[in-house]
C-alpha cells in the first residue's frame, strides 16, 4: 500500500470545473422539480436559465424536462399572482 496521498489528475479537475459551470441534465431536472416545491434561490434560477439552452441537444431527459419546466412556470405565475393580492 502506498503512503502517497492521491491527487486528482488535471482532467479530473477540468471535468469537475466544467460540471460546476455547466450543470448536467439531471441537475437541471432536479432544479425544475425543486422549484415546484419552493421558490428557487437566485443562483438556482441562474443555473436553470443557462442550463436550458445548453441542454437543447441532449435528448436524455428533454421531454420530461420540458413538461416539468412548464409546470414550474405555471407555479411561478400563481406565486406571483398570490403575492400581488
């Protein structure tokens, strides 16, 4: 057994950085579902805002994402309407 500490390779670090900047489809879908349960925080809204156009070519969860995003928009409209009353 080696006593040397294990360090992340440059490619692992790069993938981690890219994953933090460009969220995966699963992260986008998680944020949409979370937004249906509670209002999203500003950083979550920003993440969701730029995830949508970046994920246009990814078909893995697109249909479900679009349906859930439509639900989220409707919930947001209702929240704003009830807050204005």
